[in-house]
C-alpha cells in the first residue's frame, strides 16, 4: 500500500468535509447581497437568510401578530392578579399623593375650557338642588326647626333693641349671623339633614341614570379629557408588562411551539444542502437556547416595539376612539341602574363627602359671609320688618314656595352663581381633610373596579386595531444582518463548531473508505 497516498486521501477527504460544512454554515448568512458578474446578478449565491429575509419577516410577523400577541393574550394578561394588583397599587399611590398635597383653587388649576365645563356642571348641580331644597324646607322635619330659628332671631332682636349697640345696624346683622350660624350648625348635624341629603342624591342618580341617557350627557368634556390622559399615562407601564409575556409559563409554552413551527416552515423552504445543515444546527437544545435568548433580548425588543411612539400613538388613538364609543353608550349599561351596588357605593361616598363639607366650619363661615353682605346691602329695616311679619308656623312652607316662584328662581340663580364663583376661587387646601381617615383607600376601592373593567375590556380591542404583524415584519426587515448573525452565532456557536468537526471526521472516514476500496480493487 502506498501510505503517503493513503494519508493524503484521508487528509483531503477530511479537509473537503470540514471546509464544505464551514462554507455551508457561512452561506447561511453570506453573502449579504447577491454577487454580480459581468453586470449579471447571481442571486443563487446569496446567503440563505438574507435571500429569504422578506419571507422570514412575514412569517415571524404573522406568528407574533396572530399567535404570540393576540387580543386574547392581552385580555388574559390583563386578567392576571399581579397586573391588577400593580394597577391598583399605582392608583392608590396616585390618589394618596393627590389628596395629601395642598391644592389651590379650581380656577387656578384648570384651563379655561375645562373651568367653563366645571362651572357649568356646578351651576346645573346647584340648580338641580333647588327643588330638593324647597321640599326640604317645607318638610315636617325642618318646619319646626325653621320656626324655632325665626322665634330665636325675633327674641334676640327685641332683647338687643334697647341697648345702644343693639339699635345699630351692625349689631342687628351680628345677631342675625350668630343665630343663623347656630341654627345651621345644629341643622346639619341632625339625622334628618343626612336623610334628606341622601334622599336627594338618590333622586339625582335616578335622573342621571334614566333609560336612554348616555355617558356623554353626564360626563363633562374636561373629565373625559382627563380620563384619556390617565389612560395614555398608564399605557407605557401596561405595554412594558405586556412586553414581558414570556415570563409566564403558559405564554412560554405557546412561544416554544410557535418557534418550532416557524423554524420547521423556514427549513422546508430551504434547498436540500441548506436544509441538512440547518437540521444539524437546530436541535432541541438549540431551540431552548433560542427561547432563553429571546427572553433576554427578544422580549426586550418586543417591549421596545410596544414603547415606540408610533405604536403608543396608535394605541392611544384606539383608546381614545374606544373612550368615545364608551361615552356614547347608555349610562345604565355602563354604571348599572340607580339601585345597583356600584351606584350605592358611589352615592355613599359622595354623601359622606358632602356631609363633611356642609359640617365644615369654613363652609359655614363662607355662606354666612355671603348672607351678611346681602343683609347689609338690604338694610336693617328691610330684613328685620320682613322677619317680624312672617308667621313662625309657616316659615318653612313659605320659603319652599318662594324658591318655586319666578322671583325665587331668579334670586337662586344669582346667589348660586356667586356661590359657584366663590367655590371655584376658594383654595381647596388638602383634599384628605374632606375624606376622613382611610378616605383615599375607600376612594380607590370605588374607582379601581370600573376603571380596571374598562381597561381590561377596551385595551385588547384597541390593540387589535394596531397591526402588530406589520410592525414586527418591518422591524425584522430593518434589523441589521450583522446583529442577526451575531445573535444566531451566540446561541448556536457550539453546534456550529461541532458540525465543522463532524465534517472533518466524516470526510476522513470517507477518505479512509476510499483508500480501502482502492486497495481492494488494486
């Protein structure tokens, strides 16, 4: 046997096998662009991945858009307890911070369009309370109290009339203010006042939630804009969490299945020699490491995609359209009937808040200041003669009838306008003092369920309008081939080296078999 010739045959066989495999691996990505010869483009010499880049991008885009990030996935992710707990925790922090900081007046905080909306809402609210107040003043509960007030004021005026100070107009105004202040302080502390207030709120809720009335007729434009802003502010955090869906075991299992299917489909489109090399590279262990790399980098890329201005702008537009659709829905359909549990909780919280305002000493002094100014403008003789001529047992019914008259309506509009303007100009201070102990937590308990139900219902449908598959396809198409090659080599470098070594070994074996065959033939 010619040993030098045999060794050369084995060596060249090993070299042919190893170099062929290395070239095949290199041709998965190289050349990046088709070679040109004499002006002709040799597309068959382009690398497998660059050549099939468009199909790969479309396939991955469809997989991500239709299987990995669907509306059902978003809805399922939003139903997880940890995401809702995170939302409620953030809402609780925002509410606590909002009610614990001193606030200026509403006129200083709100822009002019929103201020006009709020002024209109308050004016309508005060106007809607006129009929309720008229009925309250003429009721059996407040009739005796009004008579006692009138009698006490008359007695005080008679007692002070003989003194030099009591004969002055200022003294009469002070007497009237003191008596009215004492009566008001006692009246708002009674159970009858609380019952009447809650009854009036119940009537108002029944009017607001009457069949056929939409949310747009109830919610002012400024509030709707604030809600849109809150949703837009929460979208980045929500999308960031959705970008980490691969941390969930169920989502990971679905992702693994989709990656397997995607790779199988991609390999079926390759040529035979490329398919053989790819089959040797793509093992179960390789897929596991691909998943791990995608968890570390792919999920981050997906999160970056969801945080892009174009995607978030599209999501915000969809959310705004959904909000517009929500505002056009009947209020009873969204909030429930006026006798529903959710409405009861809101009415209880609102009644507690109004009771604290009514019983607040600052509120009482504010109203008394306005009444004192009106009394001084009218002069003592005018309002004192009027008080002395009114029968004590009819004061309540007369006041109620006066509010129902045209003059009473005009006076009510004038006084309510001044009260609304004064309320808007008055510094709010720390809102927590109106809520009491644990008030911010109660407010969160009321706000969290409807807000979360709205987000969980509207965000998936809004995301469905965003073409995630097109965005992913565009991203993959624009992804640099050098970085894609580096990503694949980072995951599969060990298998690639093994393939090259196997090429050398198999080539050497084939060379050895060729030597044996030549010896047998010779």
